[in-house]
C-alpha cells in the first residue's frame, strides 16, 4: 500500500501529460493535490496527526522558498524578452543572407543556444527560426534545425533547471553543472553528426573541411562550458562561452566593416550588456564579494541563499528596464505582457517543486526507490535515463521535470549504492536535453512556420534527436554499475 500511494501522484501526472488533454499546469496541480493527500495519509498512518501538521509546516515553506529561485528568473527573463520586443530589436538580424555552412553552424550552435541560455522558455527557438528564415531555410528543415536552440538547456534560462535539480539532489549548482558538462560532450558530438544530415537535407551540405572546422569549434565550446562550470557560477556557464564564440565567429566569417559592426552591436546591445554584467558580477572578485552577501537571505539550510543584487533576475530586470527607458516604450504594457507570459510557467514550477519537497519529506521517494531496488536490484538504476527522458519530453521544462523526478532518482541511487552525484547529472542532462522534443517546443515551431504537417510526420523526422542524450545516459549508468 505504501508503494502504491507513493507512486500514485507520479503516475497521475505522467498519465495526464501523456493523454495530451491536460496542460502541464493542470497535471502539476493534480499531482500536487495527490501528493499532499498521499503524504498526509502515509505520515498519519505511521506517526499520527501531529506529524502531518509538522510535515506541512516544514515542506510548504521549503517548496515556496526553492521555487522562488526559479520564479524570480522566469518573470525577469520574460520581462527582458518583452522589453527587447518593444524596442523592436533582436539578435537574429534583418535582411536576407546567403545560407552557408558557417552561418548555419553559428545560428544552430551559438546564436540560438545563447538566446536560450539568457532568457529561456523557447525564446532561443523563436530567434533560431527567424535567423533560419533569414538564410532562406523554411518548412520542416527549419523546424529540425531550430531545435538545436535547445541543445544547451541544462544551462537554459540562466540554469534554473540545474539549480532546482542540484538543491533537490543535495549538491551545489556548480557540482551538478560540472557533471552535466561532462555528459554534454558525447551528447553534443552526436548532435553534430545529426546536424550535418539535417543541413544537407535543408540544401546546405557541409563539406569535409567544414566538418573539421565544426568539430573543432564544438570541442572549444564544450571545453569553455566545462571551464565556466568549474571556475565560475553555473548561471553563465553557457551564456558566456556562446557569446564569446559568437563574437569571434562573426568577426572571422563576416569580416564586418565599421558600419556593419556598429549596426550589429546596436541590435545586440541589451544581450551584450546583460552578458557583460553577469560575467563581471561573477568573475570580478571585489564586485562578487560585495554583491553576493548584500541583503542575502537563507531561510533554509539545505537551499542556496538568495542574494537580491547578485541574483541573475536582478540584472535581467535592470537591463530590461534600461531598454524600456531608452526605447521610450510603455513600461506598464511591457510589464503586463511579461506577467501574462510568465504566470503559467511560474505556477507549473511552483506546483512541481512543492510536490518534490513533499516526496522527499514524507519518505515517498525513498519508498519508491526501495520498491524498485527490490524488483530489479542494482539494475533499477538503468531506468533513470528513461524516467528522465519521459519527464523532459512531457513537461518541456527542466525545472519541472527535475522537481518531479530528482528526489526519486537520488533515493534510488542511494538504495542501490550508485554515486548520487552522477545519477543527478544523468537525470539533469537527459531530462533537459529531451525538452527539445516536447510537444510544447515542436508545436511552437510548427505554428511559427505555419506547417500543416501532422505530428506523426514531424516526430518521424525529429526522433533521432532523442538518441544522443538517451545513449549517453544509459552508457553513464552502465559505467556506474560496473565501477566498484
């Protein structure tokens, strides 16, 4: 009975999402309600009414506190994006360009992932599709290539999914980011092989010498991401490397004159300013030491502190406000549009994070892990990549999927004596990478491109993108099971 009640909320969420008839918000609220009821029943049976009251007093504030870290970035990230739309600017540029292999690589692996790393929530996908159409690529090839905007989602939206997952796993964000960066190496090189096929089908074949160039730039990108996770904060671990390499590629490939360079800088100014200020607050030691403790709040010992003037959300808001003022855009309208666009993602995150807190605090996650160990022994760990993939695919959100599954995966790792830190990295890497194939992302691309193609046809072409994270995840778990 304990195992059944523990599984019921999770199965309810997965069933609702898989049905296609319930949104992530409806599924999250239903799962939260079921989790509250199941955890109360189990704790009541084991310890009595006083323990139930204590559970709720402890876990509800903890869930609200953890979800605030994500919500602060969701709202300010959407505000930053809406401010740039009100300015009439973007980083995709305007006017037609010739589709060359070098330009296509920059769009798919640098420009769009940079935008997704800074703002998240599919903004990189929108920018990717606009840039691809500028190159004369449309239809199904554009949809497939546009999905590469999601290839660095472990660090998307300034790594909110990784931050949530790390806290639930008992790790620091940098520890989980570093493990995810290691796993991203094989994932990204497998993505690259598929990219060359998609590029050829889009009418932009990549010659052998250019493939070598792509390989070297991919290696450099991954090395910089690993270094950024090791030496700085996880929030800028993809934004800073992609921005730097994008600037170098632009100079190398376009050879801009003074006028073109000024026009590009003017168009991308808000993104450049945001990246520079985030890097400065994390890499300039005196500035970091000043801002990190300034007004910092840490109501829960097992959660990261919230430093309002160091948090990425503060700088997203500050740069967004500057953009609105310079553009003389109506602040009230921009703020209203941001809140309208952000509330659903905030509510989904809140529901799943509080649900996760109750799974841990009530012992439900441990009960499921023990049941899996009893059925499959140490081999139960092989289910982690599959669970992670399903979670990312169905929710379309790394934060939501990590909140839903990370407590169970960590409990399972401990039950079968496998390194929890690496299991957390597998969960985080697979679930975030699989968000690129979520119905939310694919339907968004089809709507923007006005495709009348059926979902079955779209997924028949796009499904190979699921292989890199899944193969990497399974291989990593096998290695963990083999090692003593």
